[in-house]
């Protein structure tokens, strides 16, 4: 009897601990009390054995049974408190309202200006430091401002140099170059004139890695008395040295043809990225960047400026091309793609 009762007590407490550990709600907890402490519960059944025990045995087992009962009662009560507390905590979290003034610490991901914006600001600052203004003009233009006034009359073969996007309205087009703004400015203002026109231009192109129907150019114009082509070379060299942050950046001049300048030149810069040839300069160490020349006297005359008194130079470089060279961008389409993965790199 002694041995049996002893192992029954041990078994009861083990079973109780196991069941208690698996309980997750108050409802489940309620069902466990009668299983052990109820009239037909296992602890109550053990107490019924007392009457069959001898006095000696009673002295040993009654305190053990009482201890078992108290242990189970206390464990149920502790579990009940723990369950109530977790229910209250969940309810509290549920009730919390959204605080719009809450401060979220900076996680390191912030936006920045687009590459174009950054480059245009840099270019503008360089030219403003040399005394230039920044001019702007319309995208939709007339044939007159895009061609005729730039010394490219109707039926002139040079019109074929530009793959033009014509608009439905007769004689209207999307400007193929920013040179249109030169004319508009000269019509309004007499020299001295110095300005740049960074802006979007449009061409009827098949789109690939180096051609897009929309890209950016920067036009420059300087008109005053006694202006020579040497001034153009000086401005081009100073600008490129500042943009690529190189104190010594050589340029070279080749003849070039553009209908609105005479003479016309192509200005190349020595590759700022290598000394013996690289992929940017196609192993030649020279990069073609800066077409320009002396403003054609006919263009000055048409804009109401006397070419006998004034002369000037003009240039127009591909801003998109310059961005691709400066930042090493392999595909023109990336610049206007709006791809976050691309933009994040800069
Ligand atoms: Zn190179």
C-alpha cells in the first residue's frame, strides 16, 4: 500500500504539470480543476485512501497529500494570473492609436536630385561664373526658328541632317536643337549677349543604346564687338577643365560643318579618364564633345544684329552625351527610365 500510494502521488503531479503546460486559455484552465481537485478528481481519490492507512502511514502520507493539493491549487492560481495578464496586454496593444507625430529614426534611404538636374546645375554654375545668363525657350517651334533663321532655308540639304518630329499643325515641329533660343534672344536683345540654353530636344530616331527620341543639349552664344574664334576655344577649354575637375585638360580643334556657323569647328578634349586609351575614348585618347563656330553673318543679320559691327561664337554640346561620359553610363535609355536601381548609384 505504502509503495503504491507513493508512486500514485508522483504520477499525479507529473500528469498535472504536463497538462498545465499545454493550457493556453482561461477556458481550458477551468476544465483542469475538477480533473484533479473535484469530487471525482484524481487528488480527491488519493485522499480517500487515508482511511485504509495505519497511524504510522497516516503520519507520512497525510502531509504529502496535503502538499500535493496545495501545490496544484497554487499552480492553477499562478497560471490564471499569467493568462489574464497576457489577455490584458494584447487588448492594450489593440487599442493603441496611430500617432502621426511619432518620430521614425532615419534609416539611411533618402532621395536625391536626378543626374540631369545635378549636371545642369553644375554646367550653369560654371557658365554663370564666366558671366553668362541662362535662357529658356519653347519645345514646340516653327520651321522658321528651327531652320530658316539659322541659315537653313527651305529645300536646303542641311535640313536632312535633322530627323525632325513634325507636328500636325503646318510648319510646326518639336525643336531638333536648342539653337532656336539663340534667335529668339537676339531678336529681343542687342549685344553684348552671353548665355547658355540647357534643354530638351527631339529627334525622329530609332531608339537604341546611344539614340533616343528625346535627349538634352546645351547651347551657348556670345556676341559682342571684336569676338574671335580664340574666345570660343578659351571658353570651351575652361568649361571642360572645370566640369571634369582637371587643371590641365587639352583640347584639339578640327574643322566641322554646321550651317549656322562659319567657320565651324569640332572641339575634342583629351580623355580625362586615361592616358593610354580606354573604352570611353574608344582607345583614341580624344573625345568629341564640343561642336561650335563663329555665328554666320547671315544669322546675325536675320536676327537684327549688324554683322559689320558685331561678331560672335556659338556652340552646342550634347548634355546627355556629356552625362554619359562623365558618369560612365552605357545606355542612353537609362537616363530617362526612372529606374530606382539605376538612380541610386549616383
Ligand atoms: Zn580614355
